[in-house]
């Protein structure tokens, strides 16, 4: 995973990669939370472009970050999920907690 | 029912083996030529089942997870995942969406909902203190989705 924080837009950009399951999500969660608490971002962008697999552990990961960011006034954008990942996001009702987007907005700094 | 092919394996209840279970299933399904979605669905299903056994069946303790994969007639895939862990006292409660016994680990409580959605049938047999067996079936409808029964 690569992390980038843009101080101007207050966006924390996380380029996730590989397979997100119960085994791998713990490390991702620890790294994300360290950055979230360090910067208190206005927006957390989770980029799924390089994610090849995700099960409900990924949903837990998103829900947990939502619970942290929401009281801080932050929002979550789920970027470029593959069709099978989008299906799980929809099944879990993630569009109620976050914005699912296919395009990289011009505000996103990689 | 006639079994066209079968693969059985057992492995320690170590989270690193969740990926191994998915890879094993993918390899088993190659001759059946599933669609990308069928493959993705079934990989998710086995991942959920094996994770349940590790997280909820054994709760971090040592144990063995057993998987049985079968190819049945009419392109029906049979998956069975069993553990000898703590069992589920109330199966219907466990199957409620968002119910989880491990919220502190960011578990979404969606494992059963995903397994039910991505299979044609799901059977749960569980005896407290003896373990749980999940049995699932999913018919591969193939690349010609307009002719589902063909």
C-alpha cells in the first residue's frame, strides 16, 4: 500500500494492492489508522485499482475507518473497484457510508 | 449424486491459509471454465467460510480446517468447509446480516450474507464445542448467460 497526504486539499490517498482478506487487512488497517490519526484528513480516498480480491474483511476495514472519520467530519471515497469488488461493496451497502467512484478526480494527487 | 471430481485438503487454522484456500479452489475450477464472475464469487465464498472457521470456530486457537471440493453433474460446484472449533450456539442469529461475535476486529458480520448471495444453497451444521460444517452448492451457468439452463 502507498499512502500520500495532500496538505492543501486535506486528502489522504491510499493506493491499496493485492488481496484484501482477514489475513492482510490487519496490516492495512494499522497503516491507514496511523496516517488517519496523524493527519485527520477531510477525505480518505481508498484506491482499489490494484486490488485483485476482497471479501467481507475489506467491508469491515471500510466500516471501521468510517467510524473513525465520521466524528472527525471526514468522508471516504472508494475509487476504481473492479466489478467483483463493486458487487461486494453494493451488497454491503457501502454506498451509504462512502462515495464509489470510477474516475480519478482532478483533486486527487497520486 | 455422482461425483465427477473431488479434492480434499486440511490445513492449520492460520489466516495465511485463507489465500491458499482461494488458490486451491481456483485451480480446481480451471477445467470447468467458470466465468470471471463465477470464479470471483466462489473465491469470495471459500474465503468467507475459511475465515469464519479461523476467526469464529477456533477464535485464534490452534485447529484444523478441512475443505472438500467437488464437481457434480450439470456443472454444480460443491464446497464443504468444516472445523472442529467452538460451534455456533444459535445458527439463525449468526446468519443475521451485520451480526458478529468479533466487532473489535472490524468484522463486518457479512460472511453468511455473502455466502448465501453467491451460492445456490448453503447448509450450516453446527454442534457447540464440536464444530461447524458449511456445505454450499453453486451451478456454473457458463459464458452463455442467456441460456442459463443449457
